[in-house]
C-alpha cells in the first residue's frame, strides 16, 4: 500500500530523516492491517531509536486488532527498555479498556522494575477498571499495593475508586476512600505534587461529605449531620453555614 513512499524514504540521504520516514511508513502499514509488512520495514531501519518507535507503534496496532500474542512478541523485541515498558503499558491499557483483566498481570510483570512509574500507572488503571466493574475489594487491594516512591499513582487510584463509589450511591464509603487517597497524597515525595493532590482530593472529599450532610438533614438527623461535619479536615469547602446570627448551624447549600 505504501510501496512508493517506502522507495522514496529509502533514497533520503540523512540517516535520521530516512529512519523517521520509514518508521512512519511502518506504523501506517500496521494500522492499515499489514503488521507483517510493517515488521519487514522495521528491519530496514538503521537507527535504533526510530526502530524502537516503529516497533512500539506496530505492537500497539496489533493489540488494537486483537492479536495480543503477536503484540506482546513485538513489544518484547524492543531493545530499549523504557520504550519497551511504554509499549507494554499501552497494550495493557487496551486490554483493560476491552475488559480482558485475566492477561493484565502477565503484561504488568513484563515491565522492567526500574520503570516503576510506568508499572504503577498500569496498576492504577487496573484498580480503576475493577472499581468500574463493581469489584471494590479487589480495586482497593490493588490500589493499596501500589508502592512507587512518590505515591501519587496510589492517590490517583484511590481517588478514581472513590469516584465510582460515589456514582453508585455509596457516598459514605467514597468519603472514607477519599480520606485514604488524601493520606496517600500526604507522603508524595514532591512537595509541588503533594500539595496539588492533597488540595484536590480534600475538596472532593468535602463535597462528598456535604452530600452526606444534606441527606442527614433531609432525614431529620441533625446530630448525625453535625458528626459528619466534624470529619472535615480541610476547610476549603465549609459545611458550616456562616450566615450572620445563625451561630454556625448546619444548612443546605443552594
């Protein structure tokens, strides 16, 4: 399909430009449903970086086409470990989106341990997928096992699980999970990321608590509403009415 373009690419004198053009053609062949032809083109690329890029694109195209065994074979053939890890991450994400959870552990296990962030990102997505499927126990187990040094992947995973819990009418459970996410964010190594995650997760938690307070008030359980208000640790979204003369009584917000 791309024979003429390939011949033109071969004639490019500058190595990097030639390799880049051939990598794009290989990717196009793979996306057009011709992975074997794409892999033959890859063998002609005389630049390791662009060859790795081409193999990554071919592997992802194979995975999108449902050919997981060959996709993994192609990904594992990538010599550059970081690019191989990224290819495996993309393939794993596609399997999660398709609901093929049984193969994820194998894919995650293939990611080089020195790229813990890539592995943690995949684990975060796996946890979120289990939550969407309603399996909150497994989702929380996976999230709490995420052990990347900066920990924001764990905080993100717990935040996503809480979001699903909230949408499935489990606000109290969601508030507890969000507090776990805040606790995870509190040990993020980077102060910049730590402050960002703590603030956003705390706000989310307070909004969930606000809904719980409202439901307690609707049910006439004012003492229960006050008890929930006391759980608030970050005052960005106050649940206490500040109206003059009301002395901080609990009220519904418009």
